C-alpha cells in the first residue's frame, strides 16, 4: 500500500441529512476522511450510526447534502445522473441480503452487471466464466440463487460486483447474515479481491471481528460522525472514544461486565484492578516484576489476551492483597508503563466506564445513548459516563494513556 | 319449467354467446393488461422513497384507482355511459361493453401490479442502481421479471374477474354467456339452460386458473 498515491475516496465535510418527523436526521455529519488506494478500509459503528449512508455517498446512491465526496479524483456530488451511472459502474457493491435477481441464474446475475455496463454479448460469456472461477462457483453457473447457501450467494454478489473491473468494492454488512465460518471464507475472498486484483475495499460492519480480521484501517462512527479513525491496531489498542472502547470490550470480553464484576466482588472483596496488555508484551512482564517488587499479592480473577492485527491485545483483572500503601505504590509503579484501571473494593467500588455486557443488579434509569446493536446487551449508563468526565471521579489512578 | 329444451335451437346461440364472451374478455384484458401495468408501475415508481418519487402524480393516480375500484360494476357500466358513447358511438351492444370492462379491469390490475411490486425486495433495485442501471432499465429488467410469477397470478385473477364482468354486461345487451343465460334460461324459467351456461363458465374459469397457475409456476421455478 502506497501512502503517496492519492486517496481513492476523500470525504470533505460531507453531510447527508434526511427529513424526519422532528426536523431532520443528520445521518452523515461533517465527515472528513480519506480512504487510501489499495487498502481494506473498515467502517464500524452501531446500528443507525450512519455507516450505510456514508458509503452510499461514494457511489452517490444517496446524494450528499453538503461537502465533497471525491472518488478517484472526481467529485461525485457535482455530477448529473447520467454521469453518475458511469461512475457507479466503476464501483462494485455487495449487500447483507445479497440482493441477487431471483429470476436469473448465477451466470445471469453476473451477466446482468455486464449488460448494464454495455458489454457486447459475445464477450460476456468468457468474463462470467472467469469471474465464477475466481469466486469458486464455476459449477453453479446454471443454478438459481434460491438453490444456493448464504455464503455462495455472497460469492455470486462479489462476482457480480467485480464484473466490470471496478477500482472500489463497497461491502455493506456483507457478512452479517452469515455464520462465523462462512464469514471467514467471504472475508478471505475479499482479501483476495484486494491483494490479487488491487481493488480498494470498504467494509461496513458492526462486528469488531470483521475489522480485526480483514481491515488495514478503520473508522468508528457514532451519530453520523467519524469519531476515530486510523490503523486498526492503534485505534483498537488505544481507543480514545467511548464507542470504540465498547467495540473493543464486546469483541474481546476481556473485562468483566458490570454484572460479572458484581459477582467477582463477592468472591474477591479486596482491591480489584484491570491491567492492560498491549503489543510489546512489556505489560505482562511489568506485572510480574511489579508483583515481585511490591509486598502485594495478586490473583488473576478475570481477563483475556488475543491478537489484533497480529499483535497481542487484552487485559487481566486481579485482586490485590496487601497494605493500602503497598497497593497504591504497586499501582503507581505499574501505571508508569501500562494502564491500570482501578475498580476499587467491595466496600468502595468503582465502575468501569467502558464496561459492556449485562448490568449489575440495581439499574439506573434507562439512559441509552441511541440505538444499540441487538447482539450487544447493554453497556455503560450515561450517568456513570457523566461521572466519568467529572473531576471527582477517577477510576484510572494515573492514566488515560494506554501506552505502547 | 319447459318439458323439453330445444337444444337444436339453442346450441348455435350458445356458441355465438360463447364467442362473444371470448371476444369481449380478450379485448378488455388486452387493454386492461397494458393500461393496468403502466398505471401500476406509475403508482409504484412515484411512491414515496422510490426512484421517480412524485407526491402529486402518486396522489392523483392513487385517488383515481381508489375512487373507481369500489363502484359496483353494474352501476359503473351506466355511469361511464357518456364516455362509452364518446368512445364507441353507442351505449348498448358488445362494443359498448368493452370500455367499462377495460377501465374497471385496468384499475383493478393497476392495484394488483403495484401491490406485487411493493412486495419486492427493494434491495434488488438498489443493487441494480449501484451497477449504474437506468430507471427504465430497472423497470423492464428488474421489477417486471422479479415480480413475473405473482404478476401472472394477478392477471389470472383479473381474467376471471373480467369473465364475471362480461356476464353482467348482458344487462346492456352486450351478448355473451350472461346474456344467453338470462334470456334463454332465467326469463323462461328454463333452469337447465341456466345451469348449462353456469357449467360452461365454471369450466372456462377453471381452465384459465389452471393455465395461470402453470405459467406462474414456470416463472417461479427458481
Ligand atoms: N432513506 C432514509 N430516510 C430517512 N432516514 C434515513 C434514511 N436512510 C437512513 N436514515 C437514517 O439515517 C441514520 C443512519 O442510517 P444508516 O442506515 O446509515 O445507519 P447504519 O449505520 O448503516 O445502521 P445499520 O447498522 O442499522 O445498517 C439513521 O438514523 C436512519 O434512520
Ligand atoms: Mg446499514
């Protein structure tokens, strides 16, 4: 991937509003973002965050309300419908529900894209065969979509999207209707599309695993805004925004949910801390060293470490036993090299502001921040978040930096 | 009831009536099929959120359909008398039966077409748009083929409804099986003739339904 090449897609203060009962919905709210040529770019966010609308600005299925959307050097917001059709033919798109024509065979579906692009009939056959071969469906050419599995349908969708040699492939929740194994297959295929054909791929998802597995860079969306973007590892290893932290938390489940923490406190009434484990691995070494050097006993009671972008990532939750002063010294020491989240004791509990999963017993009034994904039970409640920003509440003893 | 039904006399008349019914039904269906399809498509594409969204056109067409459809057909035949006069120059007879039948059938078919298109997954339209297909291309290469099976069933339903209407227009001397059954059966207390005609209509309707089902199944074979 070359960073010197001009970006394939540039959003410049892009805005898209829809009229709604009460005023308007800002589905995309002042987004400025570059998608580099040749990369796999992820867009992650909860339902209603504006992901689909954002990518629909790229092929102008939705016209932007304001701002610029420059695709391969051309501002598509300025183009008339006729020109747009030509631009769209150079951008492939695949969908969650596949959106195949049920009245046409597999070959007919792929051929349809060629017909729309004005390919002469006699050239279509070879191209169809070539595409079906690429996606591994050469033997299914004469079947109808209803005779295929979800994964096969999505492969047809990909073949169809690639028919006219697009430079960009947009994948809107392309794996959300598939089981984990099929998801993996389809993501592998998208990676091949990217590496073998050099197509820039934009993957929309609400699944952290998809981003983790397939993307080079990622943008996190919330309420129409891109709240954070960058390399997948840096975004997820040092999430700055609440939404990102929640994604990381749901995907890894390395930190106890409020309910789990409640249960932990019963069994472990002492001081509980969560220690971040990051790419260089120093943090777990540091932990061992700190436990040796301070008169503190640490028991691992919760945690998990996985790989993101092939680098270690996760956290360990420990119960600390010892003198208060020793524990404070231990935390200060450890905080100088990694981040430590203090969860307090059973007697004086502190909450994890980014906790995800079932809440503890006494629920506070419903304070949802917008619609949340159905797979995600419930996260932080807003009054805790409000507390988190107030100076009196400081769960992190020293930190706010998740150091390398 | 007559002791003896004079079938030698009636059979040629019945054949003629059958021919008239086929003629009225075919012409009305032809007009209603084309006009209804166009009207149904127009309502669909101008509907909110669709690609030729147009509040005014949608409202007018929708209102037109909703106004005509509930009118009882027998009243409608008389109500459009002046229009029929203007179109075919007379208000009785077989030609005069065609305008009211065609209009009523077109309106009914328009609604059926629209409903079947609305039931389509909008995703396929979006996919075609994303490929750069033009609007008209989407209409003929996506909407109609995707809805073909249900559209055939809708047309079958329409055919049967029009056969039904053709019996009613016997009232304005339009000939056909309905007229035959009334004139030679009902009015002479000859139930044999009435039931014979009813049997023919039932067989006709069954044939249409069987044919329609077979064609629809073929279209849905996917
Ligand atoms: N055609 C439309 N008309 C009105 N509002 C719309 C339209 N499309 C999207 N919206 C609104 O814009 C916001 C963003 O929608 P969008 O579909 O982009 O979200 P998303 O992140 O793709 O969500 P999901 O994960 O559910 O697909 C939502 O509030 C939605 O209700
Ligand atoms: Mg979406």
